[in-house]
C-alpha cells in the first residue's frame, strides 16, 4: 500500500511539474502575444520578461549580457529570422525592446570605457521606462534631425558642395571591401557592445576622404556625446604635469542617431517609406539608415556599395555584409538616405 501511495505521489509530482513548466511557457505564448493593456503602458522590463520567456520555451536560455543575445537582437531586427516571433501580436513591442537594449548596451559600454570600470551589463536603468516614453524620446530625436536638415536646405548650398568635393567613392568602396568581414585594429571595435554598424560606416566615409571635425580638447580614452563634431582620432593632451595619449571618439562617429544629426548639417537628408524610392534616389557612396516597423527611431546604418538591377547593395557591420540587397532587410518602416 505504501509503495502504491509513493508511486501515486511521484506521478502527481511529475504531472504538477509539467503543468508548471507548460504554464510558464504558455504564459508568454498565450493568444500569440495578444496585448493585455495599451502598448504605451508596457515597460521595457515587462517586455524583456515576455521575450526571454518565449526564448526559454524554445530552448534558448540567453542571458541579457551574453554575446548570443546581442547576436540574436541584431539578426532578428535585420532579418525577422524567427518567423513565429515576428508574427506575434506584440512583435512591435519586442522590436522596441531590442532596439532599446542595443542602445543601452552601447551606453553602458561608453560609461565603462569613460570610467575605466568593469561592471556587468544589465537593464536596470531602463527597465521601468514605458513604451510611451521610448516613443516620445525617439520622436524627438527624429524631429531634431529633420529640423537640422530643413535648416540646411534653407541655407546657401554652395559652401557645402565644396566641402564634399574631396570624397572619393572608389576609395570608400575599397575600404568597405577590405574590412567588411574584419575589424581594423586602428579603430575601436563595438561588436558585442551594442553594434559596430555606424562605427564601420564612419570609417568608410573617412577612408573616402570625408574630413573629421575634431575637438582637440576632447579627452583621450574618452567617448564624448556630441553631434557638433565627428571624429575618432589619437589625441595628445597635457593635464597638469601629466601627458595623456589615447583615442578620442565622438558619439556621432558610432551612434546611429548622432551620426544622422551630425551629417544633416552638411549633407542632403531624405526619408522614405518605400524601398523603391530609396533605390531611385540613392547612389554608391551614400548612406542608408533603417527604422523598424512599430518603432520611431533609426537603429542601423549601412553604406551604399553598389546599385544595379533595380536595387541597392549595402555594406555593413553587426550583420557583416559587403553587398547586401536592401530589399532583403526585413520589416522596415522608414529609410533615411544621407547623400554624399
């Protein structure tokens, strides 16, 4: 009798465990991600739990600070690789989270580099931020770039034509071809730290002859938040009796939004919702930035390497390509074309 009771208890325990695990998995899959409240009220922390629960149900136990999670984020944003995830009702929120995650990881890297610390990455600074707040901040960023671009168009264009005359597209393309799979050790590498896409495009433009706008007062070994300068150079600076030599970097060199804001001051910037309009108006040597559907900020930067057969072929890092067909970049809401 005791053996039967013990066996029955074991079966009940096993069934209970299965129900608990199944309930955990179904909690993130129920109703195919149907929203339980207005999307603007969801916090990034809530969406993180939803996404990680979904991934766990698929056997992907990625930690938020892992290389695997960053690779997943970049791949999903660019390719919609997980089709089941892409078809969920809450996918736009998940994309919001992934872009915010990449931005925060880059911010975290900046802080660690500037303070010479080795803290572990987490999302504590943004987990309570709502999608409504994220959307508002993103909209303000986009409007800022558009205001700069509009002001530039209203001013005389003659001096800007002269500034762009030294740009050599062939040299820019040669650099893209040489380094699209590798990382030039003469520059910082942001792969694994929120993404290297804008950093790589800045290197391409510089190789093509675009001149840095350096801030000679910038601190060596420091990343400065600015859209008024554009640089990544070795600076020499005396501080009292000490003398420091190290790389100084502007966020406009490496951050998608700041890159757009900087170049809007001197280059023609256009936005399009249809890929064929971008193809029609772009040429090799230009730069394209992408905004994901359901999102209101640009998250990725690529260089126009070629144009043929009714499409553009783009070079970039984060998802390394020399000639990626622009029409294969998935789920794009809007394109920003920066003419060079």
